[in-house]
C-alpha cells in the first residue's frame, strides 16, 4: 500500500531504505544518530517501529558510548564534520573496533572532503553499506514540513548577516530538493519576484534537483506529475497572517497557551485530588486531527457530541460532558482510560482557549480584523483607524506584544505612519523596550515611516465562506494556492526558473554513489501517489493559518491536488515578533 501523508512517506523511507535494507533474521543491530537525524526519526517513528526492525539499542553519536564489538551498527547521520569524525573515531580503536561492521546512511549528499576523510580511515575495512537517502527535513504534519532552522531568519533579513547568505542558500536548497525527491516530485519551480533571495533560492533548488534526477531518472514520472509545482516566496509577501489572533483550534492553542514541543499540560481533578497530565498534540491523536482546523466556537460542541456518541456506544452514562464527569466514568470503567483521556485533554484545551478569549483577546480580535481587512463587519471602510487602536494602546491590561501586533497592523493599513506619529504611538502603548521590533520591519523592505508604493502586490480574491465576524481575514497564500491549481497565477508577479524536462547524467553533477566504486546503491522502486502536488516554501517561517489553508485547498480539489507547505520553522505570533526583536543583533555562527 502506498504511504499517505508526509509523515507516513518519511517513516516508510526510514524503515525500508535504511533499516530493512540491512536487516537479517535473528540478528540485532545498534542504531546511531546525530541530532538532525534523531529529530527526523522521532517526528514519524515510534520506538516499537524501530525494535520491530531488529534494533536493540539507539545511541547518540556525540555522546560517550560503550563499545559493542559483537554487533553491527547502522549510522543515520547528517554529513557534517562533527558527525563524520565521530563515525571515523568509532573504528580507530585497537585491538577491536567499537562495532562489528558499519552501515552508513547520510540524510543528504556528503561533501567531497568528508568522503575523502572516510576513504582514508580504517572504517573502509568494515563498512558494508554507504548511501545518501536524501531526507534532510522534518515532516511536521501530513502536509506540513520544516527545515528545522529557525536561525535562518537572521540570514535572510538581518543586516548583520547580509554577506553570509551563500552557504545557507545552498544548504536550504539541498533540504528542499530532498523533500521533492522523497515525494518523487520533479516540479516546475516558481518564485515571488518581489525579493531577490527567492530568485537565488529557486535557481539553487533547480541545480540540486537536476543532480538528483540524474541519479534517479524516474523521479517526477507519473500521469499527473508534470503539473506539480514548487513555489518559493518570502515572509514579506504576507505580514498580516502571522500577527492576527487566529480563532481556529490549533492556531489559537499555540498562540494563547504555553505549548512546548507540541505538548499540552493540564490538571485533572479526581474524587480526592488533582494531578498534572501531559498530552502530545500530533496526528496520532484522531480527535486532534478532527478538531485542529475548526473554529473554537465549534470545538467544544464537537468534543461534547463525540463524547456522548462514544459513551452511548459503550453503554456508559454521562449527564454532562466535563472533566469531573469523565473522572467518575474512569473509576467505573478503567478499560476505556486511553479513549476518555483524549476527550479529557480536548475538553480542557478548548475550555482553556475559550477562557483566554473571553478576557482581552475578544476585543483585540475585533480591532485586528478591522485593520487587516480595512473594513468593519458591515463592509464599511475604516476611515479613522487611529480611533479604534487608541483604546487598546492605552489599556494597561493589554500585553506589550499584543499592542505591537495592533501597531503593525495599523501601519500596514496606512502604508506606514508619519515620522512624528510613530514615537507617539510607542509612548502611548508604553512599549519603548520593544520598539526595535517595529524599526526592524525595514529589513523586510517595509519602512514603518514611508508610504509603501513600490512593492508588487497581487489582487486579492473576495472570500465569502467565513461566517465568523472575528475571523474575516483569509491568508494571502490561499489565493495563490487556488490560482496555481486553476492555472491563472500572474506570471508578471510569479516567475518560472524551470519547466521540468528530463535531464541526462551529463547535465548534472556526478552523483555521490558513482564516486564510491564497489559500494553500489540499489534503490528499491519507490511507489508514489500520482496526483499533482503544489509544494510551497516560505522564507522566514510559515503560520498555522497558512498551514490550515493547505489542507482546505487540498480538500476542495477532491484528490486532484495535494498542497504541501513548509518553511525553516513554524511560526506563532510570539515567535514571529521574537524573530524581529533579534534582527539587529549578531545571529548564530552557523545555519
């Protein structure tokens, strides 16, 4: 059966191309990884999946490990100096090596100097497998990916990093190309013309894809694959969507609550005591899958309905759907704990979101939507937006970041503010310590002071489906998704760098495996879905409202297209503003 969804595809690739390819009956192996490969594997595989494939121990290559010379080791690594040197070190010992043999898998192409270092080391005596599996990205959801590099925001936009872009562009292009290769896509590549980096990244990805195509000629073949496209744009295309208080379940939870590592912590109250519980919000939770893109006003009703349906199917009685009631049921029917825990989690999470909304968020949403749309709920133009923002800026109960969100939306509506007005707004809001967030907009080509007239702006579609007055804004990327699928995206604003045509080996770089000689890679014939794909990469972070749009547009095509969206990292409003806060500071040493 063909894997469905990005996580499933990556999981199957790890299991079949890496683990099963070297698996032998009644023979256990050690799996050794570095941080990037561990992140990829953890995003889509459970420990039980790994054990089922003959792995008895999982180790971190950068930590001290006990040698096990009786077992063979599988190395799943990123091809970087630190990891390759640690690999070489494992086979320098005397009289025995750390492991009986080595099966080495790199998640992306290995640079020539590191390959030469390996070929001159003693590992050549015991290496049995050496492959590049081209999978240098995180499958965050079934249609969402991350390159796991939030620091890249600095490289694209910070003036401190202006002359250091070439290496990050190459690395990012390689990661995006491995995504396309994993999905079996050789797409036409388009880019948003308003930012030069989009153009350079698009060409870099094309070069990487040509090299992959030379090594895997069947890549991109299929009845509908010729329609597939890769779209590259930067965050300045839509600065509104990451700032708004979204009222759909997933976006709202990540905005308003302190969720770390996709984990929700909450307290349950039993008969005599309360205890803290943790719940992972991922696609293994079917209830989360049903609810995550629903409006918060519908979520609580939906959870209650599903709980009643479940209780009726198990002949359980419940008078009211709340956490205390569930605790009583669990006392009587502990065999249903796993299922009831899910309902308990989402009742708590929905109640928590609603509680925050009923505070200051509700009035903020009204102002934000008016500023984003430029019209009020009746469709009337906002003629004096300063009058609707001042009560928020002067309110001491409103958080500093929420006031900044309002000021930025006001600036976008007005196409900048006067040189005298900006200091006044900052003073009224009492956000002087965060004022550099507003100043740093200039590094995305948007001056807070000058009217914006030179930017390329697409014409907006009129979306009529929203029935919620506080959720009238639709991310601009949804327009773009629709236009690509309907083949009417403006070519003056969105350039092509390629129409995919078959490449020959002479057109591309010599594949790594061809340099190896007797270490031949025998790739299994991969099965890919044959529908067309639209793959989107957003330079500078992707918002959860844009992620939701990818699912909505996919669903609307009834299986004819799948939209896959991603970035260097997933944005929440706080993270977005934090990125701006550090613009004018020195960034990290490495991407």
